[in-house]
């Protein structure tokens, strides 16, 4: 960001903004640590016993926070991760014990959703392996054979990807294709989420998880689903930059960040060829190592598409006409 700014005042404002953000993150993090109970695990008021779902929720936040700050207490995260692992039921059913307490809607998720969420969190950044959670994965697999809940399936697919089971994750992610609304791009059919969300918030959480799974497992095969899902998320932005509830906003941003990372700039060497009605309209050679700064402007096909459309439909192109074009490029 600083490289793109030349005004000294602007640079100072950005630096101050970053400093303020970091200070707020640090204060918020320190406050969250205070909710750890005397017997480990987190609870809304810091009173034992800890709450499994809330603890996993906190650990997930700390995992994300560690990627951008240097003050996350690794010992605290490890300690509570170990506590959560110790909450596995002793009967080898692959289920976790569940504190029945809940605040507002959080904490009221079903056993299946809670189990899937805990495994998804525990395997993030390869903290826990497949063998560490073998019974739990077996339980989730058996449920996935009959489940039509895309939120559950998204968590399970994400957990499989986390432990390197990409082919299995892709198979589960593929089940969610038929659950995506072809018109809106939303992934529908979930009953609830770990925060017991409903309505648009649930749609956003589910769609965001599905988009991340599609990006992780096979972005080429799921290209249309990814674009449609991202489109739904972007259209759901509310005033102030929110996407509904806090959790749906968090999950939407995670999906958009993953999408941006995947499609950030050109990679490799090749050729873009634009066809309109089977007619070759434009060809652009690209090379990720080429220093030609005009390349990205050449990849703006809007004028080429408009000119071709105007040639084919001269009476439908009055000044100010807007065209909505969807372009998919595969195996270039």
C-alpha cells in the first residue's frame, strides 16, 4: 500500500490507521483470553466448565489472528486445543462431549454440526492429523453418506482438505454443486450453523464455506460455482461493509480473501483468446515474468465485446446501453 502512495500526509494517515487497528486487535485479544476457565476451555463468563463450541470458535479466531499479528499466545492456544481434544467421548463413537449451556443462539447447534465444526477447527493449519481424529472422521464420513446439509458437508470437506485428503474433500465438495441456486448463487438447504444462524446469515455462512472448499479442492472444475457463489456474497454487502450477522461477515470475508489470493494476478505463460459467437475477437499473449505494464489493460475485453455486439445488433446499442457478460476461461 505504501508503494502506491506518494503523498506524505496520506502515508502518515495509513500508518496511523494500521497502528490503531493493531492496538484494537491487541486489546480485544487480551480481553478474549480472560474468558478461559480455571479448568481450561473458554466460556462466556469464564466460569468452568468450558464450552466446546465456543472454545473451538475462539481457537479459530486465534489461528486467523496469528497470521497478521505477533502477540498471539501459542501456549494458551495449544493448552485449549489439548483440552478440546480431551473432550472426545471415550466410547470411540467419534463424537465430542457437549456443554448444554448456550447464550442467545450460540451453543444450540446440533451434535453433528458441532462435531464437524470442532474437527474443522482442530485440523486448521494441520494442527491435528487424520490419525489424531480417526474416529471423528469416521463418524463424519458415515453422516456424510446420508446428509443433504451443505453446511455440514462444507465443514467436513474443509476438514478433509486440512489433513491432506484432497480427493475425498473434492468428492464431498461436489455434492454441494446441486445445492447451489443457479439464479442467485447461494448454497441452500442448511438447517443451521455453529452459531445457530438462520435466513440470509445462514445462506452466507454456507455459501462462503462452499466457495472455500471449491477453491481448495479443484478451482478449475468448480469455476462456475465459485464465480456464482462469490457473486452472491458480493451482492449481499450491507451498508457499512457488513454481510448480515457477525459470523456471516467473518465467513464472507474469509471466502473473498481466499478467492482474491487464488486469482491475484496472472500465473504462468499462455494466451487469452476471446470468442464471441464462435468468432475470434481478440488474442493476448501473457507471461507472468513479462514486465510489460500495459498487459492488464489489454485484458480489458469490454470494448471488444461491445464492438462485436454492436456489429451483430446495431439497433440495440444506443448510447448508455449496458451489457452484462459472463466469461469463463478453462485450460488456458
